[in-house]
């Protein structure tokens, strides 16, 4: 099953949380905004799509920190109104990180949303997560694995595409992750965008190769880095949970409507004249 690219116009809407908003992959102007401006795998995937069809209309409704119920309540109705040809839907990870999470109930809510999208005629792409064997995420990996198995079943039952990050060993490399250890780095987002293209049959010319070997680990430097991470990221995250705040408070979707997206211009070799200059 591959996406039909033989059409004059294609519309694509991305739904979700920080994963789909693209946190960890800032645009050059990101520092100028109060909440940053991020590219991420969804924007990168949309650029690949735009290179294959005469016109791509693209919306990205994702907002960091959102729980699954919030994505369903706030983003799903807008997506249904847009009636896009293609929807990527990834949510629930923030729920599983919270105490009392029920992967089965989350999957049921996800499936209800997917059925509405499929019933409206949209192709849907779902995602599993990464198989964390180390680090702070490991303590909840059983709940995550159960949720991801449910997502696979939802995809099978509803004829969805599935991007299986669990099988992507390249995402276990620390260079695929931002300094907060929760969001992917620009290179991690780039590699995931290529994988989404592979799943949907979208041609990609610039495929990433294997990671080069890492230098030997320095235990003292690692301890210092762990202490810095706890101070700058873990403690504020716990503080938000205890006070009922979210990283997405006052953040709005970066592309709330379907709008045309031009294919990115190829980068010119260094020193070459700008053809539009």
C-alpha cells in the first residue's frame, strides 16, 4: 500500500503534540519567538511531498504538551472540517508518562478518532514509539509497549499506514535526540521524515547513512551532563506536573489551516550565484 501521488493536488494535515510540532528541530528564526518556531519531521515530510505533486496544501495543528483527549477535542474537529487527503496522527505519549495511565483506554480513544478520519475519506498514518532500553523512559517502557501494540492493532483494523519507530534502531543513538532527552534532534527528525516517506512510497533522494562511531565515553563528563539535564529539564518538568501547567500553555498551532507549501529549493554549491538574485 502506497500513497497515490498521481494527482494534481494533495492535502495533508498533521495532528499531535510536541513530536509532530517538531520541538528539538528549530528553524533559524526560532529564538525570535516567545515559544520558538520548529520544523520537525512533519514539515520535512511535507517538503518531500511537495516535491512530488503539483500542489500540496499542508496544515500542522500539533501543539506541545497536549494529551490525547485534548488532541481529539481541539485538533480532530478542525481536521475533519478540512477533509484532507492524508492525516498523520500521533498522540498519547504524554498520557503514558503520567501516573495511572491506561494504554487500553488510550488506544480505544485513538481508534474512535481514527474511525472518524477514515470515515471522512482521509488516509491515516499512525506511529509507535522508540524501544527505550536505557535512561529515565525505561521505567515505563512496559506501558509504552502495550500502547504501541494497541496502535499496531488499530492500524491493522482500520487500514492505516504505520510508522514503526520501535524497529528503528538508528533512533536509539543519542545523536538522534535533543539535549532534553525527550524530543528528537534535527537529525533525528530528518531520519524519521525519510522513514515516513518510505512507508508511504514517497521518493527521497537524500537518504541518511549509518551513524559514524561515537567517541569513547567519559564517565565524569557523563555525570556532569546528567546533573545538568536534571537541573535544566527534569526538575522543571516535575514542577509543571505538580502545578498543573503544560509546556503548551499559550502555544498555538504553527499552521492551523491548509495552505500551499512550495517544494524547498535545492541548495546551491558554495559560491554559486543565486538564480533569483
